[in-house]
């Protein structure tokens, strides 16, 4: 059976490496991008089962990247979960629902909790 | 106004106030007077006007500033500021790390329970939107400040491109307990 593919988008190199190591160890195939632009570029040829998208990145915020993913007919149905340092407000969680965001993971995260959430979304 | 300002300030942790530039002075005064009623110590970040002007304007309007502790990011950039016991002068408005450190120090040393950021949209003059939002994120998730109320002023038409201002508001709204359009 083909491995599930996860794209991690974050400008923190050390976090990218850590998440890549954890998720690879769990049997996922991991693709990484260090900002929104690189993510959108990679999505032209790659269709991951889940995109883990940092909210705060240089250039484009996670919200903007997610909006662009949803605007594009080829990527609009991809599963997205946010990585965030600050906690979303109730109004923010409503926006997440409207953007069809599967979940959000607060940083710093507990590794087991992060794995559990990813598994819940992609299996 | 369709809402009770004092009630909103008491009820919410992170409030975003949107206002037109022509209404700015009047609306800001309403906010400050409402915050003043809570009888708490206030960390006031002067991003758009120097401390000397802000404090004088507040006093001229009869506002007691004995509970205010200021962070001025403008004066030192142009001249050597006159030392003030209730103000930290940050040398460069572009130095977000120094502004953040000054805020943390003021909140911790003066035991402020309200942070008033006047105005967050002005930061867009110095850095790109994502850097301003990231800065805000850090402020919101600062350890030891969980009980500090954060009130951010955004001018709807600040001296930055409209598109950037709207992006900032959209990103901040994701974390604000409430966005209040002051008109």
C-alpha cells in the first residue's frame, strides 16, 4: 500500500526537521516547504494527503496560503491543518471552519498528540 | 456606538479596534477612558506619536496617567529623549525584538494588566505584514502574560497600502476575541 503523503510548511528549519523525522518514523512520506510560495509551487505537481501549514511565515501567512489552496480547483479539496503559536479565538475558529481546515496544532506540541491528530485526519 | 465599550474591555482578552483616521483621536480617547475605569496599570505602546505628545494630550483631556507606563519607539530615532520615569524609549521602530522586550519588561516590572498598542497598523511602515503578524503572535503567546488584556488599535486607512492593512486585520481577527469597528 502506498504511503500517505504529508507536506509540512514552516519557516523554522529545526521544526521542519523534527516533524519530518517524527512523521517519517510513523510511516508517512514527508514533503517539506519553508514558506507559502514554495508550498504553492510544490502543489503544482504534488498532491499530499495532508498539508500541515504554519500560520506565521515570512511573505504569506498560513491563512493566505490556505485561501490560495482553496481558490485553486486543483488543490481546493486538499486537507489542511494549521500549526500555530497563538491560540485561535472563537471568531478565528469560525474562519477555520469556513476555510475547511481539518484541525490546528498549537506549538510547541506534544509529539504523541501531534501524531494522533495527523492519524485522525489521514489515517 | 452599538456596543458597551467598557463591558467589551472587561469581557475580552484580546480586542482589535478598527477606526478611521479622522475619528482616531476621539475614538482612542473613548477607549482610554473606558480602560481607565478598570483602575488597572496600563502599558501603552506609542507607535504613531512620541511619548511626550501622547502624555501631554492625555493630560490635556483630563486623563490621569499615573497608572500609565509608556513605550516610545519614535523619539530616540530622531533625538536623545529626555529621561522619563514612566517611559522606555526604544531606539528603532524597526526593531521588533526590542519593542517586545520593552513590553515584557514593563508588564512584568510595573505589573500592568492591560497592553494598549497604538497603533499596530503603523508597524506596516517598517516591516512586511507577515512580520507584524508574527510579532503580534509572540505578544499574544508570551509566557507569564496570560492575564494581560491586549488592546490593539488599527487604522482602517493608515499610511500603508490598503491591501496590506486588510491582510493584517484578517490575520489578527483569527486570534482576537472580538473586533470592534469604531467607525
